[in-house]
C-alpha cells in the first residue's frame, strides 16, 4: 500500500512515524521547506492536556520527548492589566494531567526528528490529482533539488499541509472562511521579566487582551489582541508602539508589574511582531470521491482562543493513526471506509471544539466586558465544557474494534 503525506508539520510527522510501522506500507512525507526552516520560530504554543492524553495513548516515547522540550502547563489565570485577578484555574480541576508550553520551532524539531527517515525536505508540489487508472487513487508530482519526481497509484493521500492547504483547495475547493473581528500579534523574547511571567496567563484592558507564558529555554511568549471590524485590514497605525501602549494601559490605575513589563516589551519589539486576523475555516476531513484525508489545520482552521490548533492536529493524528493501524492490521483494505469512519469519529468533536473556541472569544470582541465575561468562565457550564475539551479525546482504542 502506498501512502503519501503532504507536510511535515504537527499532524504530518505523527502520521509518518506511526504509519511507517505498518508492514507492507510505503510511506512518503513531502515537506516544502528545508530541514531547519521554522517560519513560525517566533511563536510559543500552549498545547492542551487533551493532546498530551491522546498522544500518550498511541506514542508514549514521542510524548516523553515533547515533555523534555517543554514546561508543563498546569494553571490558567485571567486578570485585568491593573492586576485584579478574575479567574485562577489549576488544570487538575478540569483535566487528567497538564498541557505543554513549548516553542513552535522546538516542537517541529522533535516531531521531525521522530519521523526520520520518512520525510523528504525541499519538495515543491507541482501537481496533485486523481490517478488516471483508478479515480479513488491519486497522483502527485514535485520538484526537489531541481529534479522532477512523481508518484502515481497513491492509495491514501494525507494532507497535513496546514491552514492554506493547497491539496484541499485543489481536490475539494476553497474552504469557507469566517473572520472573528480580532487582530492578534505575537512575539517571542528572552525572559528579562525577573520571574514575573511563568505559567499561562491572560490580562484584559476592556476587550484588549495580553497573553504570556514562559517556554524553555529562557524565553517568554507574548501574544496580544484587540477587536477590529471583521474583514478589515490591520493598518500600520494599529501597530504603532504608542497605540499598543494605550490599548493595554488601564485607565484609572497603574498597570501591574506584569502588564508594565509586557507593554514595554511589545512596544520595544513592535517591528519584530507577527500579525494575523482571527478566522476559522469550514471543517472537512475527507474528499468526497477519492482517498484523500485532511488533518489538522488543513481540515479545520479555528480561532486560537483556547490553544487548540496544534492540540487538535495532534488529536486528529492520534485518532487517524490508531484507526488506520487497527483496520490495516485486521486485514481491511477499504480505505474509503476508513476515511468515513474517521470522519464519523472526529466531526462532532471538532464542531464542539471550534464552537467552544469561538464562544470563549466573547471577551475579546468589540464592546465586551471582560469582568462579566470572565465571571461566566468561573461557572459550571464553562468548566464542564472545559472538562469535555480536555478529557473526551475519543480515540478508537477506547471503543470495541469491529
Ligand atoms: C500565532 C499562532 C499561535 C498559535 N498558538 C497555538 C497554541 O498556543 N496552541 C495550539 O494548539 N495551536 C496554536 N496555533 C495553531 C497551530 O500552530 C496549528 O494549528 C498547527 O501547527 C497545525 O498543525 P498542522 O499539522 O495542521 O499544520 P502545520 O503545523 O502548519 O504544518 C503544515 C506543514 O505543511 C508544510 N506545507 C505547507 N504547504 C505545503 C506544500 N504545498 N507542500 C509541502 N509541504 C507543505 C508546511 O511547511 C508545514 O511544515 C497557533 C498558530 C499561530 C499562527
């Protein structure tokens, strides 16, 4: 059986590593960038306890390697930028274990090392399409080091090529996109806070929000956000240091020591920050009429409010790898059937995660009152949804195999 994975990101690496263990399966993972290119190096990730749980069920060794490159995420605090604490949640109340705090570049390094030797780097895809001999199969062509390469008769094509997945666009068309009306920026800086910043925290001034946590080795990740009109561009004026300082400085009181440090850092590093608009894409896990599986951001771009992007890419990959391994090892070669089964396992879960992420964005929208909104996050309905988010990963290993 021939399986091709496009993209050696979060989902792609986990799939390449697990599927390569299947006897008689040829696994090829094609990655566009070079081995050490980390275009998102200036980012830290908080990865949810649900991903730690899902990955540890299928790959304890890889889980340990990520743990070694991370700090645990054990607590979530929300305050105002004047220091008033609104919400202080040890994750043990809603999850079975901690999450991770890690540099994006470090996560990629660990995942790519773990998926060697199945990844080919520097591959520029030039063609993706249905195979001429069997329309359920696919063909792919690419160039690497100036050479043209091609694979036909692909039994299963897995798109792990991220938010702007060209495989999904080519095979299934453009996904619908919705803007949440929030601008976000991020910066990763050496930790000069003198211990002010450690575990995951958020600070509000009106709907304008700062978020920060410490990641190894010796860095702090800061992300800021503020409302904008949905679809509106982020202008240079919005990025000016004076405007950012005003956005996060509380009106009637001095900023807390934490807020003051972060505001100074983002103003000093305003030319280094990466900017984006919060948006989500329609969910689609498989092509309608051929054996193509979409995983991670290729299947579902979501708003980052609950830190579930990489988290769900890991959950997707853990579920898909478990299911494919079970079905393959039990003798099934009905790949279309595997993909339908995977979709049935993941679709409702993903709708829940995306909806919850969007609902949790309420305090970041224009006109929001973070005190009232965060108050609701202390109540049972929100915390019960968090429990479902962090605990109910629903891997097929938890059900009886047919
Ligand atoms: C600023 C920011 C902060 C974030 N914070 C968090 C967070 O705190 N927690 C969290 O869980 N998530 C977070 N996310 C989201 C998270 O990073 C993504 O959801 C996650 O990386 C998706 O994983 P993936 O495997 O789907 O794709 P990716 O990890 O994006 O990997 C896609 C891979 O495909 C490759 N590729 C793309 N196109 C091609 C092509 N044509 N041919 C070959 N290869 C290709 C890319 O180079 C890349 O290696 C954040 C995202 C951003 C932008």
